[in-house]
């Protein structure tokens, strides 16, 4: 992608930038893609193996404590998943002694 060209004759301390349509289109597409990726990450459900690795606990510990953990999602009989966003929030509330 060609770089936008700054104009130095802008009044005050503002910077005026000129872009082609292609540059603007590419910039918008990148922003849209980043927003989509962030949205997908928010609702992502992890398997017990992924969640255990992220939390530095064993899978067995996760299964034993699943009913007490606020980020556990039961999708069906014998099918547990763990909310990525919920784990991040839960870990943020924990302090290391």
C-alpha cells in the first residue's frame, strides 16, 4: 500500500493527510477485519484443555470446580466449555500472594 502523503502547509499544529480511494478502502477493510476478530474472540468458548492451559490448572481441577466457576457453560450432557472472556475477567480478580 502506498503511504498517505502529509501536507505541511496545514494551519496551526494540525496535520493534513491525502489518501487515494484505494488507500482509504484498504484502511477501512483492515479496521473492519480487526473489529470482527475482536468480536469473535469475545464470544469464544474454550475446551477444558485450552482453559486449563490458560489458567495454569489441570483439566481435572476444572471439571471438579466447574459448578463453582462463573465462566463455565454446559452445552449438553457431559459437554462443558469455558468462556474466554469470563476466564480473563475471573483471572483479573485473583491476586497473587
